[in-house]
C-alpha cells in the first residue's frame, strides 16, 4: 500500500464509515429502482413500446444522472467548499456578521449564494427545457435514428412529457450540493428513493388500468423529479439561517447620513461578491458536468448504436444498465461522493500529503469492492436477469439479449467505479476542463469501438457491441484521468518523501494502490466469481432462486475469507469501522 505509515491518522477510516452509511441508503434506493424496472419490464416487456419509452426517457434519464444523482452536485460541491474554505467573501459576510462565529457566518453567506445560484441556474434550465420541447422531433431522431413511423411519433410524445424533468432535477442537484458542502449526506443519498417511489406509484396506476403504461411511467418521471426538488430545498431552508449576513456595526448606523451611505456601499459590494461567487460556481458547470458525464454520454451513444441493431436492443441495453447500477451505486458513487468534500477542503488548504492519502484510500476501497462485484455479475448475471425481469411481457428472447448486454458491461464496472473517485480528486483540484476532454475521448472511443465490434461479433452477438464499447470507453477515460492526476499532484505537493525508489523508477504516484494491494483484490475477486459460478451450477436442480441465493452467499463468503487469510488491511479497516455505531449526520467525511 502506498501510504502505509499514514493509515492510522488519515481520513481513511472516516471515509470508509461515511461510504458505508451512504452505501446503506444507496442500497435502499437501488432496491426501489430495481422494483421500478421490474414493474416496467412486466408492463412493457422488451418490444416496440419499451423501445419507444426507453428512447424518450434516455435523454431526461441521462440528465437525471448528471443533475440529480451526482455529476452536477459533484462539481458544485467542490466549488462551494472552495468558496467557504478560501474566505472568498470579504465585505460583511465573515465571522463578524453573526453571533455564532465563523460557522454561522459561512452558512449565512451560503444562503445568499444559494439564492443567487438558484435564480441563475433555474433560468438557464428553464430555457433549456423550452428549447428541448420545441426540438423534440429532431431530438427523437437523433436519439434513435433507427426508429420510424408510429414508433418515432410515440417517442416524440413521451419525450415531451419527460423533458420538464430537467428543470426539477437541476434544482434538486443544487440543493444536494449545498447539503454536501455542509456535510449532510443522508438526505441526498435518499433522494433517488423518492424518485423511485413516485415511479412505482405510476406503475401501480398503469397496472390498475388508469392510464397507458408508457405514458404513466413518463408522467411518474416528471413527478418524481418534483418530489426530489421539494425534499432538498425544504432541508436547505431549515439548515441555512434566514438572516442577512451583511450586518454592519451599530455605531455606523447611528452616525447619520454618512453611516447609512457607508452601509449601503458595503451592501452593494457584498451583493457584487455574492453574484461573482455564484457565476464562478456556475461557470465551472459545463466542464465539470461533462467530465463526470462520460458514463451517461457513452451509454447514450451506445443506445444510438443499438437502435439500428433490431427491435428490443434498446430496451435490453437499458435493463442491463439498470442491473449494473446496483453494485455501482454501492461502490463507486458512494466512495466518490463521500471523499469529495474532504478532498476539496484539503486542496483549498494546500495539504496535498493528506489529499494523496485520502485519494489513495478511496481508490483502494473502490478496487477492493468493485472487482468482486464484477466477478459476481459475470458468474450469475444471466440468471439474475431471468429471475428479476423474466415476468409478464418480458419473454425469453428479451432475457437473452439483456443477459448478453449485462455480460458486456461487466468489464467496465471497475473503471466506472474508479472514475468517480478520480473525478472527485480532479474537481477538488479545479481540473475541470481537462476532465471534460477525457469525457469527450471516452464518448468518441465508445462510438468507434461500437461500430467496429458490431461487425466483428456477428449477428448473433451484435447486441453485445454497444455495451462492450461503453466498457472500453470508460477504461479509456480512467487512463486519461490517472495521467492527469499524475501530472497535477506532484507539482502541487512538491514530491512525496514516503515514495519508494522503486515507485520513483516506474513513475508510479504515491496515491495509487500498490501492486500487492492489486494482487490481493484481483485474487479475491477471481475466487468470488469462481465460487459463485460453481455453486450456481451445483444448486441448479434446486431451482432458480435457491441457486442464486446460494451462489451470491458463497461468493461473498469466499471473498471475505480470502481477504482475511491474506490479512488485507483495507478489509480490516472497513470491518472495524462498520462494527462501530453509525451516526446519520457526518461532517466532511469524518465521523
């Protein structure tokens, strides 16, 4: 491990505990999402209606993932933490403004900043939504060029129902970023659960025959976004003081016209600072969101490729992606979001030794958890598709196509998970434009690989080409982010005295997991997959669900035993933190 001597005093234990808390909430949300997708598969199956709905929901769904579940929030959180930590507001918004000291003053200034940002972001998103509604026919042709006739017309109608979700998701994301910057993680982590609950209610309405299934689910998406928006902003209004931090000394107010003029001038300067701070945060959004959007944009490109491969391919790609989201939400997203506020604070303080230690811990935990998840999906993925989705209109052909797409997604799972922590580090360092370039390379690589693989794999397995291309594109972005941080961190840290001569020889950064760590986790992940596959085959006569449960339990047990036998310190760290009582309110990733 790269920073063995610092493990006991680094933020790593707090990171593990915060990520475990977020993982619990994410598990609840992902299970609700799984129930939502099961209901969608039961109502629509994998035919033309499902293709039309998936195509219509794809752009709002991508924007939901960007705005409502992490990417926009990641960029805004880093900006807000830097503003608060760096003391950007000088005129009447520091510790003298409130009787509670610097913390109250920072929250009071944050409220004014939130008000300014919500106005500007809301207007921009409203304009974007109106433009999308007007351009819906062209967007539908761009998203699904293989559609025509009634299928295309229905896609346009559903797209117009879903697009207003963009406004709600963006405003909810701003509320999430404000809560993250104050160290409140649990409510943003539960926000997707609200969305999924509303979608399930819409599915129930469709099942009762109150409205057509596709239209009901589209309306449910919009209402779910409104529920997320309301929940985040009610919490923000409660946590941020409803006072004006531009307070002035009482003697200035009693000194007549001169004092009032000075107070008005100070207010004007404070307003300009708040406005400038809001614009600085928002100016980073295009590059920051684009950098974190590589998985969503790559999957959008994959759907464009899948629309020309035959009926049902778009829906199969969607269902496989949703099953992939269950381990991703528990590993990469939680660790990336848990580490972001602390990384941003350490970057603002120029403490790059602790910054490297925090990033090293996040990457080690990500590798430790993502490899067995990928191996487990490889072993029992097709059986999971059949067991979870194989009901109602979801026939055996749809199950086969979805299972193949899921297997093609599996190689990219570790890259997807690691990219979240790498993007958190890049955002904390302000490397926004370069992360955006990495996303563009990933999307371009996905399109090129998808076109090539569709010809190489042949007709029987061509459905795997889009998902496999996404995996390759994510690995390309992972390599680019590693190179970006390798160039940025040594210049900022002035070198790491703990780095061994061997690491200096091979130019391996100190924040990367060591080869011994990688070897342990690869071995444990491989044994996890082998044990799960063997148990699933052994218990096959017992039925689908008994064999699945035995395979999953056996794989997890094999993973734990392997790491225990190898005395993996990260497993010991994670197990030690999970044994302690978990508090809901965590500040800056430290319990």
